[in-house]
C-alpha cells in the first residue's frame, strides 16, 4: 500500500470515527434519542444477533440474487438494444424519446403492475430490478456505439466489409467500456429495484423485508443493522463490476481478435 493510499485510509477512518463517536454520545445522552436513532453499539449488537442466528445471510442472499439476476437481465437486454439501434439512425431517432420517457419514470410507479404481471414472489423483484436498469444500459450502449472512432468504421467499409462485420468487429468491442460502465452504474439501481419489490410485497425474505419489519416494531438498531447488510451487498457487487471492467481487454480480444492472437490464455 502506497503512502497516498495509507493517508486516504486514515482519513476515511477519521470520518467514520467523527460520525460514530458523536452518534454514540448523543444516543446515550437520553432515552428519547436512543429510541430515535439508536447507538452504534446497539447496531453492532443487532448485527451480531442476526449473524449468530443465520438470519442476515439468508436475507442477504435473497436480495443479492434478486438484484444480480435483475441487473444481468436488464443490462444485457438494454445493452443489446442500445447497440442494435446503431443499425438504423431513423429507428434510433424514433425510439430515443420513448427510452428517455420510460427511463425517467420512477420504478416505484410500476411496482403494482409488476405484482399483477409477476405475482409477489421472487420473479417480481427480479423484474423490478431489471426494469430499473434496462433503460440506462440501453442509453449507454447506444452512446458507446455512436462514439466509436469513425476511422475504424471507414477502414472496414473501404475493405467492403458488411454492416454485420463492422458491427461485430468494431462497434461491439468499441462499446465495451460503455457497456461495462453501465453495469457498474446499474448496481445501485438493481438493488433499488429489488428493495422496492420487497417493500411493496414481501414473502418474508430479503433485506428490504428485514428493514420494514424492524421499522414496524420501532427497532431502529435492527433496521440499521439490515442497512449495513444492504451496504455490504452494494460494495460486493460494485467490486465485482469493477473487476469485470478491469478485465475488459479479455472481452475485446474474444470479440474482435482471432483466437491464435489471444494473449490471456
């Protein structure tokens, strides 16, 4: 670890301490504030209790599965749709306002319809997570396709390459950065969609259900402990997205370079 990284880590620990110490003091100062905001020690106790009784892991895996499957589906469908819009500028112009309108609508508004279409089980949460991510991925995929360097496209056109060959060898590899960036950006939206699904209609599973149940019982420390689990899940998914984004050169080689020239296997 470099000196700069060590210094940043110290600053981060200092920020955490500046939050936790006053919070603990305020919570212990009066019963009212302890009831209202809890204390860090009470949150740690509830977190340990959830871990000891294996409740946190169960809810963690349920919400994580909903968010990951929805994230993958939404990002895949949206990215493919956005890249395919490159084929026709007319279709892209016609579709653009509809994509912007649907993408700007709050996912919460579609939750009742998702219940009608998919029920209240696992599928509904996945559908909401996918709906939360598909339009962002579509916009990012289209922007990536349109911003590919025109020199490469013109070179292949000069070699009488077909539109499909240009799309496969230039447009898709050139848009990988945008597609992977949308996946990382969609981590939060996928979690939000899964959480909203659990908030609207829960079958007794998931971190969203745990937070809602604790809030209904006025157990603020347990609700915050479940929020810690949600935060850890977001950090794990973000780390996976960053790792995949770091390996983007592998995807580019698979898509555009002949196998005999691969350098990573």
